[in-house]
């Protein structure tokens, strides 16, 4: 029978902490990047210009309908050949995951914007506001309140997606766990600890999102 021994992991505590730091930092970066991309794509979807709507829709469908792991590998190996630029694993991972998250954020943002009564835009226009000004001062602030729970749910998925960057040798928590498992010959304890670290971070966030959703429904 297998004898569990988690004490061996204490010798690898610092690389686990370094990996966790990379994972958290990476998550924050791809959430920020994804929100920027998503906002731009959502505005494109709502544009009165058919070409801009088509480009935005094509971008969203490409990233929503292809596996994120394939996107990571494509951005690292294929994109540099097409664009003629050198790309590090970190840069490729940030680009792929930001675009992937942005495709989902775009639909959330678009849904939040169209849920606001059209009379709001008409009233802003009557006051002499430009469409951009009305969007920034009136529409988006109201829509944001409705978008928060689904945006947070997608951000939790983004956190979990960072585990895939280990395939490009980005030193995140999973990659450091792989190194520790190979060095210690204790893969069960190592990957259990990695899973526990993800759970310890994501479970409270999940509970918070559920609380926010209930608050939104009550108001």
C-alpha cells in the first residue's frame, strides 16, 4: 500500500511559493488584458459599421470555439513565424489567454450594455451627449453592476486556465509542482498540494461570487 508523506514537500516550499506568485500575477495580467480586449470587441459588436461588427464577431468566435491549449501553442510556435517577431513563452501566454478571456468578456459586456433600456441613450442624446460620452457616463456605469457576477465567474476560469502555461515552461505553480514531483519522486503528494492551493484560493472566491449573484437578484 502506498505510504503518503507530505513532509517531503517542505523542502520545496520556496519554489511552490514562487510558482504561486507567478500564477497570481499572471492571472491579474490576463484578467486586465482580457477586459480591455473584451470591451473593445463588445463595442465592435455594437458598432453601426458592418465591417467592424464582422471583425469583432469573427475574433470572438475563433477564440471561443478553439481550445485554449491549442491557442497557447499556436501563439508561441506559429505566430512568430507568421509575424516575423520573436516571442517569449510569457508573452505568448499573456497574448493567448488575454484574447481567449477577452472573447468571453466581450459577450458578457455586450449583454450588460444591451440590457440597459434604450431610453437612457435617447435621453443622453437629447442632452447633447455624444454616443461615446453617453456610453462612458451613463450606460457603462449601470451595466457594470449587472456584469460583475458573470465577469467574476469568467475571471475564476481565467485563474484555472493559467495552469496550462506550464506547457510553455512558464514557471507557474503547476510547472514548479512538476519540477518538485520529478525531483522528489512523490507525484501524488506534490499534485495534491498543487490542487489544494488552487482550491484554497478559488473556493472563497466562488462563494463570494455566489453571494454577489444573490445580492444582484435581490436588488
